[in-house]
C-alpha cells in the first residue's frame, strides 16, 4: 500500500512478556517516528530515526523500550518485561525528509497494545 | 507550563456555525506549525500547515501570531463531519503535540 503500515493492529499480552511492534514507512521517506497515545492523553513522542540512526531517543520512557531501523525502511519497537502502564496505542509516522522542519508526518493506523 | 497548550473543549456547535480554536506555545524558537485532525480511535491526519502570513483551505483558516506565540484555526460553516479532535503541533527540536480540542457538531 501507499501509506504507513503497522503490525499487529492489536496485541494483547500478559504482564512481563516482551512485545515487538513493526512499522513499514512510506517508500522513500527517510524519517521515521514512534509515538504512543495513552487513553485520554495526547501524543507522546518516543523516538525518531533519520535513516537507520536515531538522533533523538529522548522520549523512550525506560530502558525496557528499544527500537531499531534497518535498511532505512522497516522499524521495530520492542518493549521488554511489559507493564500495565505500557498499554496504549503505539503510532508510527514517516516523513519525506528528516528533522522537525516543514515536512508533515504521515501516520500509520497504530498498534493497540493491551497488557493484562 | 506545557510546551503546547490547547483548550480541551468539548466545543459543541450547531451545523453551519463558525468555531475557532486557539493554541499557545512556550518556545519562541519554534519553527513550524501544523493542525492535525484526529477522529476517535484513529490516527492523526494532517489538516493544514500554518504559515506566518496565514493560510486558508476551503472552510478552514489558520493563523500564526509569533509575537504572542499562538496559533488559531477557524472553521466556517461547520459540518457534522467536522466532529473530531483538532491537534495543534509545533516543532522546536522535536515535534510537540497539544492534547487536542474536541469539536462536536450537532444537527
């Protein structure tokens, strides 16, 4: 498809398990962003990739969270030893150029993560 | 103080009404400004960029006031389909989202 693709769309898992979320950006977009949106909250920035490197990881809430991007394309966000407060919708976005300039971001449908 | 602040609403307006949202930002070095629309349980979608000179797209008008550090969005002739949450987005060294203003247009 032409848009940002995220998988899975829904994930339910038990507390303490590891989860891996995937994002496939729009072809040709060099910048990729991960956000999360908890119930009733605004969007919270997690991490930003320019190519395969992550110049800004400042939003990762703890060392249980990590992300990587390979081939300048697909990215995975991994949460280890999940906690109930990790329950949220995890959104991925991509943009044509890097940085936080004038390029608008295009969002995927998100992964709804529920920790039991 | 939050970096980007919006009135959470909800704004309940009848069809055909004109409604305006404001958003204030704290960092005077902010570079770019956008309005996103988010429907319930959906991802945000870009509505429009905001330029210093102000810009219009159909029924939607966006304004930027750098001196007072606020952005506005005006919606004229509201439609039922305009019901959504409107997110103000500002870039500094990262993208900062406001928590959104909820609009409900009723018949």
